[in-house]
């Protein structure tokens, strides 16, 4: 139960810009999808991001 609680709290924590950029890079370098846009895959990891933020991370 403690594991589930810690995972829940990790999702709710505010992400730093560097954490978001690292996550975007990780999604972009996914071998099977490296040429496709990353917005949908990044949205799965960070549900609180807006469309404008996702677009900005995709362009970076």
C-alpha cells in the first residue's frame, strides 16, 4: 500500500522544467516512435500539461 501511495504522490508533484525536458527527450528517443510527434506520449506521463506546453516541448 505504501508503494501505491508513493506513486500517487510522485504524479501530483510539480515537475521542474529540466524534468519535463528530460522526460520529453526520453519519449522522443523511443526507438519505435522517434520520428513521430511526442505530445500524446508525453501527455500519458504528465496529464497536467496543457496543449501549448506539450507543443512547446515537442518543438524543443
